[in-house]
C-alpha cells in the first residue's frame, strides 16, 4: 500500500512537470516568434536557433550531469534516444494536430543534418568517440550556426504573423527589456518541468527495477524531448510548419554536435558500444527517411501521425525485449 502511494505521488509530480513543460513551451514559442519578426529572420531560423537551443537545454543538463556522475551510457543514450524521439515522436505528435508540408527548407540544412548523423555512425561503429571527435563536432556546430545566421534573410520573414497577446506585443515592442527575460523565464519553466518529469519517471522506474541504459534511451530521452514535443504541438496548432522542422533539425544538431561533443571532453566519458549499436542504426535510418521526405517536398498528412507513433512504439518494444 505504501509503495502504491509513493508511485501515485511521483505520478502527480510527473503531471505537474508535464504542465510546466507545455506552459513554458507555449510562452517560449510566442516570444521567439515576436523576436524573429522584430529582427527579420525566417520561421525556420527561429525554430532552429532560438527554440532549438532552448528546448535542447534539458538534454545538455542531463547529459553532462550523467557524465559527471560516472554514467556516460546514460549521456550517450540520452542523445541517441532524444534524436530518435525528435524525428518520430515530435513529428508524430505535430501531425496529430494538422497536416504539414515543409516548404522553403534549404537543401543544405537537410544534407548537413543527414551527413552529421552518418559521420557519427561511422565514428561510433568503426572507431571510438573521444575528445578529438568531440572538438571536431563542436567546430562543425559553430560553423553551422554561423552559416545559418548568414543565410537567414529578411525576405523570408513575411509569413511571420505577430500574435495578439500581451507577451507577444511586449516582446515585439521591446525585445531587450521584455523579450530576453521572457525567453529565459520560459526556458527555465520548461527545464524545471522537464526535470520534474524526468526525476519522477526515474523514481517510478527504480521502484519497478528498470536498467540504466534502458532508462537513458526511453524515459530520460522522452522526458528531455518533452520541450520539443510541446513546442511542435503549439506550432502545429498555429500552422507554423517551418518552426516545427527547424526545431527538429536544430535540436538534433545541438544534441549530436554540441551536447555529445561537450560530453566527450570529460575524462570519464565512455560508453558500451554493444548496448547502443541497434539504436544508432535505427537513428540513422530515421534521419535518412526524414531527409528523403523533406528533399521531395512530401506532404505529411494528419492520418500519417499514427505511422510515426506506431514506429516509435515498435522501437520501444524492441528496446524492452533487448533489456529484459
């Protein structure tokens, strides 16, 4: 009976965490759109840089914390699991809201996203990911950010509409005085929500005796992807398709290049290749599939959301089978 009460309490904390994630993501999206409109950049750039970075902070904190606490498998598993979750789950949940066609996505962004995942697969499978590769990944990340800043032109900004609410108007009128603090506060709320969600999920899983590697690839990966999922659902409701794909690609690039790159710089960074190989192959398959669909300007229909969610459930089922 006591154990049931503990699980019920942790479930309540999990629900509060989820609410904070959704609320924080909503405010983040509203203020980010206003700043994008003010400085004259595209929806895709807003999703890629502002929201992509904000929603990837939870992965960064969890991964570095895992390495410092001598759980590098958790760190690498979190990055791999989060990127799988971003491609399948974020897109799947966004499609539950409305059909989407991603127009005006530059071929360079699609190609760069695919190449870094293929590069990671080659290093992971044939070599050992160490601090040297970590530095290379961080340099690639800096190169990509600078190139994105340079190529984001004001002629793409015309489709951004200012939302008629207090946060949006305040952010647009005074981005420095109101916009920046609002964005930081919304990121903080989102992170706090993600942290509560992940912590309570870990406690529930510990009671039910679930392994560390399984935890990193599933509960923690889903937990740290909650900001991306919540933001993309909000963006889908507002028909902001470029923000959704910018958020997916941006978060994946942050996770793989910056977070994994930074994590590998710590002395105790290591991982068990045998545990994670299947997941890395599945990640590359998901990214390759997404890249083809984006390259052919595929129209994602609402009913296809079930295919993506079902694909993720198969992935979870296989993970469960290989761990138990």
